[in-house]
């Protein structure tokens, strides 16, 4: 049992004690010990006739359980032989069960990789076919797979296998420390995954060197048992096949297990590797030898290369033909075919070529074609593999079929370029390394290092890159980085802007001039080329390409090019050190100009440019221009996040007029009064400042004060008082407010209250309900009409708007917002709007002064005349409900959502004593009525009753 196959995470060790106990209790009791079974008559779900004891366990070698030649010999059994073997082990199954000989599964198609070749899946494949096809694809002995199926789940001999036995047939993805990984469930997934894992343990070419802790050729301390208290013993692991078995089952059988045969040893005995050896030997013979085809010997240099590739157990497999001498104008040599490819030996060396290479090589004419003989081993990087030939290269992607040949990419092409550059006497000098094969997703090719640079050869051509440019190329990741392969020759450039070198690459250019050597990626080069390249106003690059949080920029002699991720680059000519010096000389408002720091490239999503610090402040240069900022401005600018904050870059010079100094930025304004700290105001610019200064033009009359700089949690801004009102400017804009509106605004604590800053102009309103004005603020509205001028918060406005605003039944506001505790209300001409704290407001149509007057006129049966009103209608806010109330000479009138009702002085005496509307009775719910001698009035919380001449009494519900 093993963990899920994974190149990047160590396959987890197997086994718990339950997984390694003796055969007598193996995996759900599938196999009983032969001796015990014979004594009992060999009945039950296990069949014992499949074992013919032949193994001499005294010959078990812990360091050589099975040889590589046997383990990786895929040719030991045909599909029909595997099926016959399965049928011979179990003649019949128990009713209701399916034995392995009769089992079918749906297999899936897999692509080739470093471990296994491609597998063509099928809808319904017999177990024997799956075993055979996996053995061929992965280069594993099918006998090994059969033994593993028995060792792990007892499937070969079981006459009653469970569904779980098939789901976890090879123990693949079933670590000791957790449940089996469901991704590896299923017979096919188990057989293919287990075989794949056995090949992965060898770290084949194209994979990482991950599995090393049982590597062959070394001595390892191997546990006797999962219980570490049983100790370890040193084992010299002689071959890869034995290492694989220890990766799969990391325990060595002790002497007691060996003596026990198929029986049980002692408490420190483990049996997995003993059982593997014993089953294999009893069923298939020696684990150490396999007859090599005598007719196809492998010798000499070809044998050396074959062994380097793993011999018969490696990717090449067994030889399929004898070595042949090849005579050709391209050169003479020897070639030999193997199961997984060829080995060619010529004056260029001896190199193996896997099948993926050979398909393309053969199509190109083999060694007799333009490619000629192989000149290198195959080099793989990630899943890209490349092999060099005398006349070109062949590259392929693991699992994606045949490769692609590229003629002309060769050592000869590199040498020709070297000679064209003057050879060893030229600027490149002598070579300092062999030709390298480079495999990469951007393209594969060859490269060679020289004393004075490199030569690269790929499908795009063969080009020299001298040492002055190679440092930058290497820093950018060489061919594997963003630049990729060279696409043009290195060219010397002579220009009035300066002389230098330039070379194009797949992903950009490298330029070398007096300013230095710098890489410019493709996105920069598009804009640079459009600006006439080095011959234009930008001149040569003068800094590295820099990226910060998705914003990128590069500095040039005559400006900056910037880009946001995924967007075209923008050119900013004139963003230079010279522009900064010129601006500093022209704008002295920053104070002292003693230089402290050199200009620095600033890269940001708000835009990129240059910034330079001086004694008296800073100078910033961007696409908006070049501007000086004083220390006063810089203090506020820094607090607002500098160029990286909401303000962005300066867009204008710092200026002073009257009592206000200001500087415009892309995202707002910084303002201050001389001698006082500056503040930043987002989304306010020179136009808003001008509007604050031009209130007279808006009909407000003459200014009554200087422009005020206002700092507040509701937002910063500007304000100025005029004879006929005020002008306010904030991030919402600049808006005038009349004197009437300002009265209510001031009562609501101005911009520091819940209304905040104005967000819209004051608008005149004409409506049948009456004319007036209305102005919106951040936290509500102010309405002014014949009824008065009143502020309404947003919560009230929501209900007011839903009721039709002033054009609806509510009409204009008639009073201020009133709050008592958590209850708030505001009266309108046609009703009220009420709400509780943190709850939505509701409108109450008809709770108004008209309703009170009507009730006074109509409800006279008991009270006769109420007399004259003794006070104005008052607003009442209460958590039990809000409304209106008015006192008269002989009683009161109350109007709420319950209705509008008159209460006599007699009722009011008891009502007041009971707490009025704020007491337990709450609001009246009916008119005061009399029947015979008893008069009553109902309330939300009870009734008030009285007889004529006697005090009223309260009865609560």
C-alpha cells in the first residue's frame, strides 16, 4: 500500500501491523495458511490449490529481493497467458461474487510521460488485458503486478473478493495514516497507478530526484516492523527493483517470519516483502534471472549507454535487433533498436533516442537525412525534451505524440557564427564550454559560452550576444526568462542621442549605452518603437524595467514609459531630471533649493514618473507635468498616501491667492492658509476652488469672509460666507446654499452634523402642494417652503420619497426632526414620518394639523366645545408610536397611526396621571363616548372611565 503518486510530495510509507500480518490473517482473511487449510479440508472462500510450495526462504536476500532484469521485464507473459494463469488459480467463484479471472473494468486513456507510455482506454476491458497493457505501457513485469495484487488484496486466490478489494487492488493511494484516496479507487486506477509508482521510484529522466532514501548502491537502516521498538537492521540495497519494494513496503522480514514460511512469526515479524518473494518464486520461479535473448547481444559503447539508461528496466527496454553497422555520407557508425527507442554510436558519440524522438527522426530521413547522427543526449526541462543532431534538433512534449525537428540548429551553425565574428581572435574569443542543449517551452535550441559572450541557435536563427549584454540577459532569466531566445543580431547603433548596442529577443530588447545595459520587455518596446526608438525624443533607456503592484515603468534619457498589467504602455516624454531642475528654478515657492537626493523613478498604478527631494520640498515630474511642492503641501500629501494615494500626481503649480494657497492633483486639491497646516481634499480641483471664490457670480452677493479651510470627519473641504448664503466645496463638488437653507443647515450642526457636505445644487420647486426649494446633502435634505425650512435625514427621506416626496400626500415638511430616546419623527403637511433607531422609517398619512382641526369640530358629543387652543400643535416622538398633540381649554386632541381623537379634561386628568402617551396606556384608539351615566375612552394599553361629577379611573389591559 502506498500514498498517492506525487512528484512533489514524498509517497507515504506503508504499512500498519494489520497490513503486514502473516498470510493466515491477510487482508480480511482472504488467504489461509496452506498447512492449516489442508488439515481443515481446504474449504471456504480462500483457495489454496494455487500455491505449489517451491520457495526456499533461506535464499531470501533482503538487499536483492528481485533483480532489475526480472522486475522490469515486460515480455514474460502474453495477455492469454495472464488469463490462463488467473483461471488456474480459482476454478469457480462463490455465488454472488466476481473473481479476478472474470472481472472487467472501464479503463481511461493516458498520455505518455517519463514513467509510462500512452495507454489507450476501453469501455469494458478484462482484468487480464488491463494487467498486460499496463505492463507493456510502464515496462513492468506482469508477473510482478500479479504478485502485488495477491500481496495487497489477495485477489489472485480469492473466490469471494469484495468491492473494496478491487477498489484498492494494489494499495495505491492507501497510506497507513489515512483512508484510501478516492481518486485512485478502481481496478484500472490501482493497477496503472501502482505500476506508474514503481517506475517513478527510479527518478527517470524528466522528473525530480525525489525518491532517494532507499536508493540502490547504499546501505539503509530498514525497520523490522511498524513498531519502531522492534528496531532496524542495515541492508545494502543492490538494485532499483528492491528499492521499489522497500518504498512500497518499508519493512524487512525477520528470522521468525522467514522460518514461518506462509505462517506467523513473532511480534516483530512483518510479511509483505517475504510474501512477495514467496509468491513470485512459487508461481514464476527465480526472482534473480531471466534469459536474455541470445540473438541480440548488447556490447561496447552501446552497452554502456544502455546501462546508463537503466538497461532492460529502463526506458529503452530490451534489444529488439542486433547492432548494425551503418555506412553513410553523413558518417559511419553503429545503431541498435530497443523496445523503447534506439542507440546510435558514431564519431560524435553514443546517444540513445526514445521512441518520441525516433518517430520524427525516421520521418526526417534518419541519420541519412539532413539531421545526420545524434550529437547529444536528450535533455528534458519540465515536460519539454530536446536532442541535438549534426544537422539540427528534435524536440517533443511528454505525452503529446511525436516531436518536431528543426534543421540548422546545430553545433555547425554555432561554429559558423563564431567564425563570422572573427573566431577566437574576434570579440567572442575562444569557447569556454561545450555546446549545450536547451529545452524550453519558448522553444528549444543550442547555446555555447565563449570568453566574450554566447552564441544561441534555435528555430529563429543563430545569434551572438556579447558579454556586455549577457549580464542583463542572464539576470532576466536567459532563454527561460521573459526575454526568451534572441531574434535579431546584436547591432551597433550610432545616433546623435548617443551610441550603443541593441539586440532583439522574443520578449523584448536589450540596450547598452553610456547609461548602462537595460532590458526592455515587449510592452515597453511597443511604445518605445512608436516614439522612434533610441533615435526619438526618449533616447536610450537609463534604468531597469520596474514593476510594483501591477504597475510597470522604465526610465529613458528623455522621459518615462509606463504600463499597467494587461494594458498598452504610455510614453511620457519630458519626464526627466532636466525638467525637474527647470521647474525648481522657475517656481521658488518651495523655499530653499539645496539638493538632498537624486531624482528617483516612482512606479504606481496612479501613474509613473520621477520625484526629487530638496531642502524646501519636493519636485514631481509625470505625464501631467513637472511641479514643485513645498514642505507644507508635502506634509498633507504624504499623509494622503503621496503619489500612491487618492491624490495621485500633481497636476498644477502651488499658488497662493489672498488667504488661501493651493496645489491641484490628479485626484483632488491640497489647500492651506499661510502659517497653518495644509489639508487634502479628494475630488476637488481648481474649478471648485474658483467656485468658492465666485459666490457673487452665483447671486449670493458680496463675500462676508475669507475662504475657510475645513477639516472634519465628514470630509475636508472649503467654505465661504456671502451676504445671501454660503458656498461649500468638497469631494462632492462646489454648491451654493441660500440663507434660508443655511438656517436649517446650521441648526443641524452644519457640515459637521448628520447632513455632512452638500452634494447637489439648491433647486427651486414648483408644485400644487406649494413652491419652495430643496437641496441634497450627504446625509439628507433641506426643504424650504411657506411652512418653513427644515432638515430631513436620509432615513426620513427614504420614507418621504416612497410616499411621493413633497409632490405626494405628505407635502412639505412642517417641523424639525424630533427624537426622544430611540424614537424619532418629523411632521409634514399631510402626515408624519416616524422611525426607531436603526429601523426603517414609515410614513403616517393623515396624522396632521388638519386631522386635529377636524376632530375638534366633529367630536363634540361628550366634550361639547373644547374652547380655544392653549398651545401650538406639538410633535411627539415615542417608542410606542409617534404623532401630534394639541392642548385646548377643555381638553386635548391626539393624532397618531391609531387615529385622531378628542379627550375631555376629565379623561386627560387620569391620562396625564397614567403617564400620557408615554405611559402604559399609549395613544388613544377611539373617541370618548358616554352611555347612560358612564363615559369611556379606549387606548392602546387600556380604558379610561368616569361617571359625571366623579374623577376618571384607569383600567389597563
